[in-house]
């Protein structure tokens, strides 16, 4: 079973995620948490991942890769899967919504090394906001209008927090954990993320941790002999 990139709906009643279907095809599904019933929203658009429902619950932004283009692209569709279309020109991946749903944050190497970019939800006004080394993607945008991402070389990655315009970028994760994939709590006071503090250099040693946004009060949430990753905080 290959299910990836889970993300809770704004009302907390469902989860969207990517599921393997066949070679070069991952579909986006939505599962109702009360009934456990999953519904496929897409049909052979390509390799789809990182779906996230808009704050108003009407749209889903996601990453689409197709063999013909060999390029990760940010796409948008209606909540029911209708009208899937490319949102931004150029490459991009790991999109996430601004708190008010008017903008989308994503990663791209369109201008050189990977950085974070923001564009309007209608596809206009795309611009770079970050200037950090070795960004990969998987960022988040808090209700306090702060952005969290991760940056650094292999096994030396850390969580960074910055203002929505990219200013005041600063490292917040404790050292020596290879911290990745941040997600803000709904009140913006905590960050959930993947790290290896207790099993460093063990490829299967990643666990889910939380910390306050200043890096204090580190707590481990999982303890398994496999890798726990891609946390996404719900309402």
C-alpha cells in the first residue's frame, strides 16, 4: 500500500492523500474519517502528490508530474476533482495555502537553487520570498502569517521560520536532529515535524516531534521501528 502526503480538511472531517495506481500514476483521494469511505478525485493525470484543501474548503492544490513534461508543476482543482488545471507557469512542488486562501506557497528551482515562492490563487504574481541554502520543499503557513520550511545538507537539515515576505528567516529546531517537513498547529504556537534526535544516522529512525515555534519544549510523539514522516496538523 503506497499512500503519501496526508492532509486534513479545514473542518477536520476528512483527509486528502496520494495513492499509487499504476506506473507513472498516483491519484488523489479523500477519505471521510467518520465512515472510513475513500473517494478517488482524479483520473490518470500523472504522478500527483502533496494535496491540500483550501481554507474555504472549495479547492485542492497539489503537485503534478507527467512523463511528457518531466517537470513538477503546481495544479489546482475543485474539491470534487473537477476542472484540474495547472496553476503556475514553470516548475513547482509541495504547495500550501496562505491562511486566507488568497495565495499559494510552493518550492521551485525555476531561477536556480530551490527556494520558496508565493503566487496568487488565480495564478498571478509569482515571486520568490526565501534566500536559504539547500531548501527542498514541504513548508507551511501559520495563522500568525509566519512560514516554516527546512533547509540544510543531508543529515544536517533544520527547521526555519520566517515572515510571510521571507524576511527574518531564522533557525528554530534544536541541533543534531536532521529536522524536516514542518507543520504549524492551528493556533500557530507549535510545529510538528520529522526528525532523528533519538536515532541519528538510522535511515528508519525518523520520528514525529513537536516543538514550540521558538524551538523550545521539544517532544517526541512516535516510537516505531519504521520511519514516521510527513506530519500535517489538523484543526
